[in-house]
C-alpha cells in the first residue's frame, strides 16, 4: 500500500484521535522504559504482590470450617453445614471440599491461612466495607487506596514498565493514587492500535500512514509533534506485544479467575518491573442455595491460584511472587431461610507463595460468643497489609497505612 504526503496531512488534520491504545494505555505508555532496557537490572527488591479480591462477601465459615466447634457449627447451619469431604489442616480447622488445591499448597508450605480477619465496628454494606478494605481506613472516607499510597510513596519516579496493573475493566479504589496513573487491562490485545471508526479512512491505511509519520517527522514542527505522539504509541505497543509473545504457560489455567492470573503470569515473565497486580472474581454474595455454588466458586479460586503458583515455580519466580486473597466481609453464622447466608463480618484471608511461611495464623473466632450474630474479628486485616508492605515490598507500612500494626509471622 502506498501513501502520499496528502494522506499524511489528512491524518494529521484529523488530530491524534486516529490512534489510541485500548484501556488507559496512552496515559502511561509515555512514561515507559522498555523491558529490554531494564532486563538484567533487577535488584533484590524485586518481589511482586498479586491481590485477588473475592467480590460479594465470601462465606468464611464454610471456607475454613472450625471442626473443633462442630456442634455449634451444625446447629447454626443444619442444612448447609459441611460434614464430610473436608480437607483437614489440623485438629481444629479444615478447608471446604472445593479447596483441595489449597490443601496441596498448604501441605507444600506455600499457603498461609489467617483466621478471623476484620476490623472494629464492621459494616455490612458491600460498598462501604469494600471501601474500607481498599483504603485500609475503617473510620473515614479516603479518595485513594492503600496500594495507591504505596505506588505514590515508594514507586513514584522509579523506572520500569507498568509499576502496577489492574486486570479488569475498572480500576479498584485500592489502586487509586494521587500522583501515578495505574492502567486497567483485560487482555494482551489491549496493547494494540485502535483507529478511529468515525473517519473515512481505511483502518489498515491509517495505521500505515501513522507508521510513516516517523519518516517525514523533520519536515515540519507539526510533523514532529504528530510523530512523537502517534508513532511512539505504535512502537511501544508493538514492543510490549513482542516482549510477551514468547510466554508459554507451564500449567493449565481454569476459566474465570484463571485467565486473569494467566495474563498476570504473562506480564510477569515479560519483565516489565511491575510490583503490583490486582484482579477480582465475583459471585460470593450467596444469599440462597449456597452449598453447591460456593464450593464451585472456591474450587475455581483455588485451582486458578494453584496453576499460577505452578507456573511461577516452573519459571523460577515461585519465591518472588506472593498472592493475597481477601473478601470485603464474611457471612452471618446462622444460615437463612433460603439455604444461604447473609452479610456478616470476620472471615479468613489467604496468602500464597514459595517465599512465605505456610501454616495457620490467628485464632478462630468463637461460634458462641458472637457480635450481633457475627463472628468477632481476631486479626485486624491491616496487620496482613502491614506485613506484606514491610516484609515483602520493603516499604514503611506506618506511612502508607498511617498507623502501626503488629506483623503476622507468615513472613
């Protein structure tokens, strides 16, 4: 295909709307230093955190079952209480039958179960409780998130591609920062050029025209500007796609959450210098007919994270990547009249990785000493955040969380 100077000028007169990268690409691609330029320059401070959000309020009581409180448990849950096929961890607790992949990780020393996670005066609203977990502030509203604070305080001004990435259509509040722009993507296809469908030009012709801008960029200041803004976007998108093209998974990822974690694995192996990844999976608002659907949901989470860990291990990254799994609240102790559970409070968190100390942490809440029908929290969730910040990401958690919290000894 041959283009003329007139074609170039027509595209230029159309403005920069003829080309953009999907999602939030244009806002941050200009800050990139490509993987080739940082390959081999990683230091010991190259640990990666992946956050997995279970949206809807996961029923922690049917996720980690207190077998040493069996009578109270089955009395509260006569039809949805789990009696068999449990994955026993010790004399006191067991995992849901769907969490067999987590049992395998636990036996390998790669799973930490943190019991009774919550905060004072819990809120049962999805929106407010999620806001609390994502800002790490149970008492007042904040526009930015705890991971956004980390990006601003620690990663601001550092080199490297994609300092933090959200997998999904919308940026969670946890990653909202004051100074840095954090992208949300849904697939590697987001790293591509999109032409303007409202122009009369053929899409392939538009791409070729923009690529040729670089060849004539010195003929006029306007051409130089167009070249910088448009051509750089194409080059950067091409290079990103090239870097990740050679990724070969070393595990079978399930659908759903597994595909998000597969994309994260692909980006990790691209060596972009990314410190934070965030993804989420839903369906945990189990008000009715909970038993079967909850087991399936948990199995997808556990199998997806197990596949991710296997993939990271095979690529020599198993001790450099940690996964933290949380939900905005647990469920009520007593089942409801629809064979489900309603919004509650405390619930377990999980931390997974080859570089952690696996085991059981925190005391399991009593099923008979309740807080208005809910489990009382025994572990402030911000202790988990602080542990990951201080001992995994080499950050000062007191500055990021604006408070000091006792670490949990999984690190």
